[in-house]
């Protein structure tokens, strides 16, 4: 067994940063978590290697940790931080879902937002150098460029629909309309 790091947590503990809020939902990917409050705010923490936290890793709360399996350093946020995009855009979030390295949020108006890894086009947003960042992924099974989006993007192809339900698998997402389509 490899040595434990500062980021390892094996005993449940209260997340004091969310203590004064009513958290109505928590969802987790492979190494990140989101919390949705009754106020429609979304908080995230954990690894931000693929932008899955919804904000840049270049802030004062970022901690560098070492991944023994890949031999690489990565940025992670040990404490929940507000995803300010929804606040600045005046979006009330009513549901959240997480895939392995990406997330979806559903607004009270039935609009879907996506961010995080988009290598398999699971976000439903077009890959472009304006919106995406690229990272090299070297695994035993594949060597490919991983693309991701750091800030939540409204899904334009769903603009004409009111979405009532969202779902995420490891590398795919689903949206169900009010008309059950």
C-alpha cells in the first residue's frame, strides 16, 4: 500500500463550510463532489484536473497533490467553493448530476448547463479552442488529448426545450423534456 496523503479521508466528517446552509442534494464524480443548496447555489470541491469544479484551478484555495497511479501532480480544492457562474448569470439551479469528470446543472427555467471533461462529447457542447482547454492523457489503454470546459456552458441545442430531468453516466448525459422526449 502506498503512503497516505493529506487529501486522503477515511472517516466521515462534517463539512463546516456548508454548515450554515440547507444542502438539498450532493452528487459525486470519481474524485469531485457538488452540493446544491435550497438557495439554488452550487458548491464544488475535490479534483479539478478536467475543470469539473466549474472554476479555474488558479485561485488561492488550490492545493497541489500527487497521483501515485499516474505519477503526475494535480490541482484539487479540499473545501467547498461556490460556483460563481450561476450567481453572476442570475441562474437558480434546481438539480445537479455528476459523471466521472463532468457535471450537469438544471435551472429552474428548464435550461441545462454542462462543464468538465468533454473528450467523449458528453457535455453536448461543440469542441472549440475558444471554450475548451486541452490536456494530454497517458494511460496504458490510450494516449489521447483530453478536452474540457472549466465554466458551466448553457446547452444551446436545448434552448427550444424545457428540460425536466437530467442524468449522467460515466461518460454520457441525458436530458428529458417536459414532453417526455
